[in-house]
C-alpha cells in the first residue's frame, strides 16, 4: 500500500515570495556520487527564463506518486542532520510564513512533510516539500551518498511531473578550521604526550611529541609555533579566501578540565608578544577517554538530535543548579535525547560531580563558570541569562540560547571582559566550554 495524500488544512500564506537566491558552489569534499546526483537533478529543472507561453504550473501539492515514493525513501529513518534548517528553508523559498517557535512538527520525516504539504506559499509552482527534500539531498551528499541519489531521483521525477519552478541551491553547511590538541599523561609527573591535528574536511597531522613528553608550559609554546605555522601557510596559499583557524579544541583527561586553556598567553603576537588564546580563537575542551561503554551510544544519540533540531530548541539546554546534583543526575540527563547542553550553575564544590554526570549521560556540550558562581552576582542572574542572545524566533526564555553559537559567543564574552574589571561581578566570565562532536575525532590510538 502506498501513502495517501494528506488532506489540505486550508492554511494559506500571503507573504511575498523569495524567488531568487544566490547559488553557492561548495563541493569541497563531496563524494563523486553526490556531485553526479546534483548535476542529474539540475538537468530536470525548468529554465528560469521561461516565457509566458510555458504551460501553467500545477497546484502546490504533492501528488499520490510523490507520496508513494517518499514512503520508501523515508521509512523509519531518524531525522537526519539539517532537518530543521531544511524545514525553515522550505518556507523561505516558497514564500510562506514559518510557524512561531523553534521546533519541528512532532514525529519523523513523514510528519514533517505532511506539515509542509498542508501549507501553501505564494508561489503556485512550489510545493513546500520540494525545497525541503532538496535541502536534505545536499546535506546527505557527503555523509550518505546512496540516500542522496535516491532523493535526487525523487526530486527529478517530481519536478518534471508537477512542473515545479526553479529552485536556488541551498546555502552550504558552515565549515570551520579547527586545530585539535590531544594530551595524555606520561609516567613522569606533570608531563604529557602531545599530538596536534588540523581539521578542515579531514584530519591532517601537524606535530607529535615523539620521544619526550612535555610540561603544560612547553605544550603552550609548541601550540603557539603550530598556530603561527598554519596561519602563515593559509596566508601564502590562499590569500583571497583569508582562511584562518577558527577554534582550538583540547582533548584531555578528566583531571585537566580545570586548566584554563582559554587564558593561555600565546607567543603569537607581533614580535612574539603574548596574546590570550581565547581572545584570538574559540576554545573548547573534550574528554575522549570518558566516551566509552554505554555512554558512547548515548553521546552519539544526543548529538544526532542536536544536528537535526533547531539550535534554539526549548529543550536543548538544561540549567543545572546545585540542588539537582546527586548520584542519579547522570541517569536523569540521559533519559531522553535532549538535553544536549548543560549550563552548570553550580558551586565549585559540586562542579566535579556535575561534570561527571554530564559525561555519564553522554551530554556533548556543557558550559560552566571557572571558580563557581561570582560573589557579586545579583538575584535572578545565571548562565542562562548571560548566554541568551536575541534572534528572530527567540521567545525570551531558554529557547533564546543558541547552542550552535556558544563557541563564538564565549569568545565574544571574553573579549568584552578582557580587562578583568568585572571578573567576579557576573556570570559572563570566565567560562569554560565542553564541545564534543562524535563525528569529528582524530585517531584514538595511544600517544605513549
């Protein structure tokens, strides 16, 4: 049995359509099959300059054939990366007003398409489901080229059969250049084995302490040399793009989470002058050795939810006060896919237990204030208020926290409070960030 076309709910939008958009060419790292998929799909799109003699466009609804084929394509597949962005982009392209809030319709991909198909933009040649599937195809081209090929086939057939109008290319996924630094304790006290990688679509080994473990001060100086080397290489090989390192991620044992790497003075300024690492770059810490056992599956599951949903989803963030820290906190945090981010508004004496619970639950993102709550904090203040940023869909509560922006936001807050005059006056500074993407990990072999 095929899927039946859902009934129209009668929702009609009257916002002005967005019929043109700049096409982005960014196929770096895309599998060959993905490139061919997109090229084949484009061959079936009508010319944007079609004259008035063109046949009249069809009504903006999916037909039964499209629904039947989507059934096989979607099945029970979990929401893929970029689902929320695809949902919002469909409204932008079709000229419809998006619903209020920062959440997807309840359910899986089928329910999302049902929701879209029940809405109508001002373009009579653009069912909202078509740009949604187009966006998913672009995102799947690198991670799941087989599924991208199937989506491209559905798009080509649907666009040709129902005379869908021209579609702009979806915006490319944001790509960042990240320097990864891993520390492993050596048998010699206060020394560590070190390895550094550069990631920009793939991992490139930069440097390794082959025979001699280093002190943290020696690690700091070597990191400075590698940053200068990478930045100089970018300047020489790609001066037009002005590419540079965006973030430095420290892969450390649990015991080093209290090291304020973001405040390291780096000899990378003019004539070797020291510059604060966290003022120049985004900085995050990770605990690769803590992502084992059942925790690894929980970690990946939470990250998948984060990738598919809005980064401002009202359930994405959990604010953790002192009184919630207990021996069952990890079990409670892992009970569902959200939260994916914990704001630890806890005292210094409870911080270690809080971070242990975060890691036990597989939570990939966390923020805490080094040293615990500020002495001069006013009632009603906290990390939630400090990290809330305005946005087009912010509702004034925790949904105003944009999880995806946290690495950039913490750097902005460090710059704002760089003079140290308010170090103990509020929750904005000094902050630490755990940011642990399971899809972006260098080799896990031991460095010792």
